[in-house]
C-alpha cells in the first residue's frame, strides 16, 4: 500500500485533519472547507481511516460521518479513543442522523461537536477552530 497523500495541503505549518466520509460529494465539500486551516486527508471508510492514522502525522481533528458501511462512525471513534496518542483528538460528527438518541450516542462516544447535514461550511470551520484552537484563515 502506498502512503496516504493529503487531499490538499493547508497553509504553511498547518495541523492535520482527517475526514472520514463515504459520500464523495460531502467529503469533497468538507475537505475543501477544512483546507483553509488544515492539511486534510480523506478516508472513505472507518477501516481506511484506521490504516491512514498509522501512516500520517497525528491529526489535530477528525471529522466523521456516523452512518457508513462496515464500521460506523460511533464504533470508529471508540476505537480511536482506545489509541493513547489519539485519545484526546477532537472529533466532529457530521451526519444525517438527527434523532436525540443518535446525538447522545455521538456525544457519549467522545465527539466534541455533533453537526447534522445539510450543514453550512462556515459553521464547520468555526467548530473546527473552537475544537482545535487553530486560528482562522487570513482575510
């Protein structure tokens, strides 16, 4: 397997974010939004994200869908939390699941924020900044 290549490098010296999303259009929108602040890697499944996490610099942020084939986002984040160097990594769930029990499960799994689709890119960027302490893009 080849080493993961970032979706697009972020600003010079930027921290790393990983987007775990099986819908290509959504992952493109999320990754494009986050490259204003981060160097972004994209995985189309939880299994691929776990493989990537062994090969890329430790991420400062994970943005993850909940409903994905195979391992869902809740179980992925529980696995992530079991890895000592990743246990404190901020997680934003970005999902179409809107029921109160879904939100509760996401927050219990360790999400910093739980956002629902459709979403506003500016809201995602704001939450990413709050979660990581990364300064906003230059204007």
